[in-house]
C-alpha cells in the first residue's frame, strides 16, 4: 500500500552513458540533459506574499519577591592619570629586564655550542630570577590601586636596578 504511493510520486532518474574512448568532454556537454519535473503543491517562494505583522514591545518580567535595587553610586574621585604613567614605566622596566634575561640565556646557549667562554652561573640564574620577580611585581602593580600598586612598582624598579648593578657594573 505504501510502496505504490511512493512509486507514483517517484521522480524519474536521469540515465547516463559512459563516454567512448575517443570522445571529448565538449561532445559530452553538447548532449542535452533530460529535465526532471517536480510537483508543486502551491506558489513558489518568489510568488509567495508576506503579511506585515504588528510590532510587540518586550515586557519586563520581575519576580514578585524581588526588591528594587538601589542605584549604583558613582566613585568618589576619578583615577589619577599619574598612575598610568608609573605603570607604563615600571612595565617597560620589567619587559626590558625579561628581554635582557632571554638575551643572556641565548648567549649562553651559543657559547655552549661554539665552545667560547660564556656568562657565568651567577648571571644565568640571576637574570631570569630578577625578570620573574619583576614581572610578578608588575602584575600586582597593574591589578591594584593605591599603595599596593605603588609598592609593587617600586619593587620592579628595585629588581631592575639591583640586577643591572650586580650583574653588569661589577
């Protein structure tokens, strides 16, 4: 019962023939293809008409037990622009110390491969340690305000100055 209805609605399939050995693709394109007919139950998409709908405004739905929220208060004073300069300066010092530590490690690897005398163990350990401490202090300076940020920025300056003094001026 279901198979006879499916056979009645079946779309005829195109038949293809293999190309002969000497025929070209242009000759194959010249053969007209059979068109398949598809039943249409209603107007096509191009012929369909749309009906304008009226706009509905969204509603605000609040739980019955919710109390009205108090208005957020504005901060007492805006942040000072001087802190931004200080954070940029200490961030530059921490980044410079990190680049210097990477450079010292790269020179040590090159010297190890060429057999040349390189930086000593104190420089190879001290520079990365100072760079890591400066980066951690800079992270605190970037994420805090007030005295903790100023103290962390001062720590970055001290780590940088101590690394340069101990490892380069002695």
